[in-house]
C-alpha cells in the first residue's frame, strides 16, 4: 500500500487500495493489520516475500474485551480501556513506520456487544482507525484463508477459537466450503451455570449441532487461535518434544486427550512457568481443553495440526491474485532470503541445476526442499565460521516459514548444517535430529555435502563449469569438466567431492568433456 488518497465514494473493501496490482510482484512492503478480538488486540506488520510474508512487527495486548459479555451484554470496561490504549499506540507506531492506514478487523466481542458500535465510533474519533466488524462466517472464512496461505494443499476442517466464539470452515483444493460459528469461546463458557456436568452437556450439545451443519468426515483439523496454541505447547511439554515451533506441529487425537487429562491433574501456575504462557491465556486453557476434547470426540479426526496463521494472514490471502496464490510459500520465502541476504543472489538456482542429477529420482516433495536448501545455502555467510553450521540449523528450525512441517524443517536444517560442517556428532541440536528417520538424516547429509562441493567448485556457474552424472548400479559419481574450467577442480574441491562420494557410498570419476 502506498498511501494514495482514495477518490470520494471509492470502496476498496477493508484493505483500502489493492495490495497486489501486479500479479508478478515478489515482495511486499510493510502492510499493517490489527485484529481486535474478544481476548487480545494484536498488531502485525507484514514485510518480505509477497507469497510468504515475514513479521516485521508483532505486538499483542491481552485486553479481555469479551470477558463478562454474555452476562452484561456489554464490552468489559477495563478491557475497553486497555484496548483503546493499545490502539492509540498502534496508530502512532504505524505513523512512525510511514505505513498507509492500518487495516483493523474486530470480531465476536465488538459485533455482539450492545455498545460495540459506540466503541467503534470512539476508536475512530480517538485514533483515526476504522474498525471493520466481521460476522462469524466471515471470521471463519478469513481464518481458513490464513491456513491456506501457509498450507496451499490443506484439506480438512479449520477450527478457530477466540475468547467469545469458535468457528469452523472446510478447506479443500485451495478453496473454502461450509462455514459455521458457535458460542464456544472460553469467556462465554465461564457464564454457564450448573457446574461441571452442565458445562459438559452444554459443550456437547453445541458441538453436535456443528457436526450436523458441517459434517464429520474430516481427517485433519487445523487449529487456529491462542488457546489452541497454548494447549499444543503443553502437549510438547508433556511429551518432552525437542522443538517448540508451534506452526505445523502435528498431534494425534490420543496424544491430545492425554494432554487434556494431564492439564487437569497439574497445577496451572507450574505449567505456566514451564511453558512461558501468560497468566491471562492460561486462565482460559482448562475451558478450551474441554472444548478441544469434545471436538475430538465429535469429529474423530486422524490428526490435528497447529496453524500460527489466521485472520490476519487471511486478509493478505484475500488480496492475492490466483497467480500469486499458486506459488510455493516455502520457495518464495527462500528466494526472498537469497535476494536480500546471500553474497551472490541467483546462485542458488544454478547450484540446484548443477546438483539435480544426484537427486533425479527424488519425489516432488523432496525436490522442493532441495531447491529451498540451495536458495538458502549462503544466507548465513556473515555468521562467525565457528558457529555458522549450527546457526544455519537454528535459523531454519525456528524461522517463520510456511509450507514446512517439522520433519522437513529438520531435514532442511541438517542439510544446511552439513553445507558448512562434515560431521554433526556432538551437536547441541542432536535431540531434534531424532525427529528424522536415519535414512532421511543420511539424505540431508548428502544434500549438505553436495552443496558444500558445488559452492566451492565454481563461485559463478557450477552448471557451466561441469556437470555431474550418477551411475547408481555402478555406484559411480562422475564429474565431467568443461575444458576451459579444469583448473577449478583444485585440491580443496577434490576433497569435498570425495567427502560427498563417501556420504553417498559411491566412488568418483573425474574427466574432461570429450574424453572417455
């Protein structure tokens, strides 16, 4: 967005002027979104790759706007004060970042409170920010689009829980199907009378109604919302899971039900300290856990996956033309990283082309990881050599990357570790390596050593200086040199070529083009 003044009466929708007027655009320049929810008010500023934006700025205030709403019919007074203070700050921050007007979306609390319109008017008057209040089905649709931003191939049911409501939406084939909303937010459930048995019956009755509206045949459920993420973090803690990246963390129904029981048997203050969860969030976890248990029992999914992307990312996806949506978010993020951080932008594609004969039989899902690795192979060059290998692994396994599950993160991180280091033995990252089967660890090592060799072989165009040929039956890896570039195959290059061959379990052959 460029801040251009809109013509009178021109309605561009919640985002103002279109963000992606050029479908071939690769980069996005500082787009700010504010999500005024029932529990939290958050401002996010996106930047970076257009198809896989990074978080330039991200701040959340737990205001509790919807606390007590179901009994009073009005926004929580203290929550309104805190929300207004946060919005005033966000407006000034946006001004300081020289961004176009923030896009502000309000959900269940503001749309349902009798003083919601009054709050909207006050926000506009005091901050200049216009709150766009969306209904439950629109909230479900935008959350589902957020999941599609990170998971283009997502198929199943998106479940977004907020403070006052819970939404469900079907996703399949890059599109969104049926959408429903419900009063299953923890703030609403706090007002249910009659004790634990009445609460359980209440949740089950509403969940049964949701099943009737949207169907039960959904093998995978994508979980969106802070309460779900808090429960997933507790699941990691219970299992002693070695990674703490929540996006694309995958859980089985059995594991989650064990975690729900485990939460009920432990002191919440102790769990909060162990996981770094805020007090405001942890207070809602027991109720959210009850909803999650009933969700599992009602819909019987085979898998539940955490999505860190939701409404805010869904608003970006809304603006994307189909051509942009069809791009791979992982490859686009890596391409942007190479363009802004590598010594020789563009080299990654040439390195990929050079190494491709080694991986000719790799399936498409592995080839995209190989391409990502080649694009990232030199983006950590400024790190001190003593720490570069593990920094590469650390960066990838913790990075905000869409389209990348946890095993793929480990594979990509291991490959980049071996780009700079022959051995991974003794690494402090070893507990995470175990998330990959031994054969995948070996393949990641081969990829890393292949990149290490290719990057050393030619600093300009390895695919022009020579070509690789793999003879699997003979177990021979051949390098055919361009006669004009034979001097590139020096002592260090030869050592790295030999190291690659050892990892592959093959012998080497080097010859000049035109010779047998």
